[in-house]
C-alpha cells in the first residue's frame, strides 16, 4: 500500500462505519463498502473520520475496524482518523494503523485551541508523539471543530513539520484560502502539499479549478467525484460542470447538518454498499417524509442519467 506523499491525488471517500440495527459493528458490510468504493474508482479510503462515528467506538472496535478496512483495501491507500486530545491514545491508534499497513493518519485540532501559536504547537507536539515517519493529513474543518486556521498558519505547519504532507481542506468559504495556499507554493514560501477537499463535495467543481488535488468526502455516489476529478484533469470543464450540476440537489440534501449522515447511510444502503443504515446512538433517524424526498431525488437522478439509477 503506497504511503501518502505531497503528490497524492484522486478521490478518497470518507467511509461510514457500518452498524447492525442493534448497534454492533457490521464487519461484513465493511467488506462490501470497501469493494463498493474500489469498484467506483476510488484512489483510497479515509476511515474513522468525523462522519465515521469514531467517538462512538470502543478502542477495541476501532482497532478491529482499522485492520479490516486496510486488509480489504489491498493496494489502495487507507487514511485513518486518529484525532484525540491526548497523545497517548493517539499514538496507540497510530501504531495500530501503521502496523496494519495504513498510508497515513488524519489529525484535526482540538476545539480548545484559539491562537496561532497554540495551533502550530499542537501539531508540533502531535508529530513528535507519533513519530516523524508517519505521513500526516492536517484537517482544517472549522465548522466542525471550531478552530480557525488561516492560510498563514497552515503554511507554518507545513514548513516546520515535514511529515505533514496533505491538507484536508474544509473551510467555508474556502476557495480564496485554497488559492492562497497554492500561491504560497508558486512564490516559494511553502513547499508543495497535497490538498483534498471535503464539505460533502459541495464546492468541488470550483475547488478543482483552484488547485485541489481531489476530494476526501463521503458523498454516496463516489463515482461522480471520481469522474468530476478526471474531467477536470483532462481540461473538460463544461462536461465536469454538467455532471456536478446533475448531482447538486442530492449533494445539497445530503449535506444538511444533523441529518446528513443518516441520508448518506440510507443512500449507501439503497445502493447495496452496506446492509443497514443504522447509526450507533446517539444518532439521527430519517422521518418517513425525508425518506420519500431522498427517494424522489434518487429517482430524478436516475431518470436524467441511467448510470446513476438506484
């Protein structure tokens, strides 16, 4: 399995964690889910992310899931979310992940950080704790973790910490920030890093045009993200935009705060990627009306392009 580098590119879907209806981890669906992503062209996977319900897992369950995902992924790269306020637990999970064959780990800053010095200091301590040879993805998701990282702070982290090779860019609005980071690379004030974008893919059409290397998000039609990336890389901008526009109603619906994960799991279940759309408690459930609305969007999507028929 290739390790993450500053040139890693493509689509790395953020995998949900499959559960049985009684809350047990569904390992059989893990295999189905990995196969689903690989068959649709994913360059790799990201597991135990914010929407992977990682905080609801026991440590032994997280370890089992890491090993199962990595083993099933084969030659595809797997990024493991290891965010934690304590470095001892982080290091333990990192050791398991890298021993299993993961390509790198993703770390989000804890919500207690407020100043630039605190943010840079946290990543300095985190990379010291897990070791300089572990590739790190810096997760910039202020809407979720309430930590504001300016482009200048990200540049400091990248320049000071060689093991930080990728940024998961999820600021909102963030297009100008993305362009600023690429500008730092062009003027020589920051080394190159890989930048993959999240936020449900809502801005991926323009993020690719601004210099993103791909996507790291969990939209339930990963093949659309893959094709969008490939069309942009081929310079076929209008075709890429048409494809994006086709999926935008479902993208928007899936990205609703509070219910988005439930929508995503429901669509993945409808597509056969997982057996159940269950979340581990506490979790949201779709109302009958919401399910009808999602079904309507899926019907519309399939009627406009049979490749996406569910």
